[in-house]
């Protein structure tokens, strides 16, 4: 199979000769082999695993997205993905990434609150005039 992992802003990976894939949906984990019928699945955040012809297993931490299998082509479109061959290192990377996202989210919320309060203040000021 040929596996292509797409992010909103770039192609994360384009892997040829994939023997098997394990992905997680809201119903649980499922596997894909080359002979499986075509399908579409909604992915949940979790660990995505694939094995290549060289028998090496690769792990990806993925955000929610969609998997589409059509013939030998498998397309995975997710919001974010972090790759690694060691699950411990992958766990550390995911924790760091989520901490960074939490910090960015706090900053965005703070700026939004300031904009909202400024807008309300200006509306009150405008009504008084």
C-alpha cells in the first residue's frame, strides 16, 4: 500500500510499500492490510502505527482526522501529527507539543478577552455620546 499523511499546511509523509496500518476510531482500533476493502474512517487523537516492507514499525501521534483507503492508496488527513520510532520519545514530544498549544491557547484567549472588553467599552462610550 502507499500511505500519504496530510496536514492542513503540508504533506507530513508519503510512504511506499506499507504492509499494515493500525488506526484508532471512536469505535476502537482497526487494522488495514492491502487486501482489505475500500473504506473511510473518522480518526480520533491517538497512536497511528504502520509497518513497511523492511518490517520496521513506525508510530505517529495524530490528532483527529479522516482515513480513506481506495485500492492500494491510503490517505490520512489530520490536524497535527508527530512521528517517532520510540514510544517513550514520542510521548515526551506529544507532552511538549500540548504544553506549547496550551500556552498559545491561553495567549489567544487573553487577546480575545482584551478585544471584547475594548469593543464593549467603545460601544458604551458611543451610546453615551
